[in-house]
């Protein structure tokens, strides 16, 4: 049987690279497109020698031409951490709009299935808790975070339009906070920030009073959910995330404990439009995908901390050489 071919945009990023690994393992041929603006070639280093894996450095806001059959187009390209999208506001809007348009165009040309990596940010600073897929969100379109939120809201609208008009088999994964190996230590998100601060015994920077909440999903759980969604015949948006909710202050204390760090906690100004609560309602994923996360926060954090320790060691070694 001919191999199933999947194009993954943003395939050198945190989630994209884990997905590349999983699909290669499942016997897919992968064409990975990434302009490396926030992704890293190191994330896919081990795949580069694999004959079923091809990397093309490419900016998907430009039109995409690829020869041969393609069965799946999986659109993961985008800056995704607040630090990155605040630094790259126009690129974020372009990859969410033009990038989604181009990848949907590719799916249409090849009659491929399409999956959009969307986000819990489409709910903005939610007035409904927990957030279910029926909730339409509370987003400030002109606020600083609007560049990411509105780009993803536009990309969801575009995806549904291609589904309705061109009958493309599209899927939308609304991904909640995810963490694990291959996150950039400097991507500014709360878990890499706290781990790198704790490992170097610097103060952990809690924004605001730390009463805001998030629910953290370990990467292998998320990839399992995405894999099931890719193979499903579902077209409506699906929340994928871990529904166990933590205060940011609790997270800081847990990371200090797990790293046995001497760090203290300091409080810094809360960023503008920072959502005060976030927790996915995953009843749709449970019902339709028979999926729910298995890895609890403490277990996932231990794996992530161990990985970051190695990364920091390798980084130091490469600087000495
Ligand atoms: N945060 C924090 N200290 C940090 C980084 C983040 O207190 O060093 C907070 C941030 O204000 C937010 C939460 O942690 O309330 C999660 O932030 P992150 O950037 O990881 O992702 P978000 O869920 O906001 O997209």
C-alpha cells in the first residue's frame, strides 16, 4: 500500500515536531514546511536522515506548490507563545490569514484532509468557565494579544468556509496550554520560564498575584488527541487540553519543589488582556475521540525538568567548545 503523505507546516516547532515524529512512526511520509522563525532545526534533527521525512525551509504565507499526491495538510505554523507573537505581530497575522488560505488551497488542489491547529485563545478572556466549544469567546480585537487570537479566529472561519463551499474534510483542534520536551527555554511561556529560573536559582517571576489559572496538558497526551482527530471524520472544532486547573502561584511553588530550587517568588506586572481563568471542557473529545489526558502535571513536569536540565548542559558544552 502506498504511504499516506502529510504536509505539516510549522513542523520544526514544539508541537509540530512531536507530530512529525508520531506520524513518521505511524508510517506516514512527511513533508515538513517551516521558516524557522520560532521553530528549530534541532527539533527535527533525528528525523532528517529518515527517508520518509523531507524538510523544506519555507514561509507558508507565500503560495505553496508541491508535486505528487498529498493526503493530509496539517497547519501548525504560527508563533504561539505570547512573547513570540508580541514580537512578531504582523507575521502572526499573516501566517494565520495568508498561511491558512494557502494551506487550504493546497488541500483543495490535492483533495486532502485538512487540520488547523487552533487555540484556546479564540475564547480570549473567557466569561464562561470551563470553556466548551459552543462558547464564542471574549476577545479584544485591537489589544496586543488580538494579533494571535484574531488570526486564529479568522483561520477557523476560513477553514469552515472551505469545508462548506469546497467540501474539504477539515478539522479544527483548539489546543489549550501544552508543555513538554522541545519547548524553547526562552519562549517566554510560564513553564519554560519557571523551570529555567528554578534550575538557575533565580527568582520565579509570577505575573500579577498569580491567582490566574491555566490547565496544562503534557505533549504526548496532546499528540494522541491530534492523531485521533486527524483519522476521525469530525469537522466541528474540538477542545484538546488537560482539564485540571491550577493557579499560576501554585505552579510556581510546585516547580520550586520538584527542582529542589533555592529560588524565591517575585511578583511582576500582569500583562495586558492576560486571561484570568482557562480550563477546557473536553466532553466532545471524550465522546467523539474517546480521548482524555493521562499524564498528571507533576509527572509531566518531572519529565520536562529532566529534559531541560540536559538541554542546559548541552548548551553550556557547545558554548565552551
Ligand atoms: N506567567 C507568569 N510568569 C511568567 C510567564 C507567564 O506568571 O514568567 C503567567 C502569564 O501571565 C499567564 C500564565 O502564566 O497568566 C500563562 O502564560 P503563558 O505565557 O504560558 O501562556 P498563555 O496561557 O497566557 O498563552
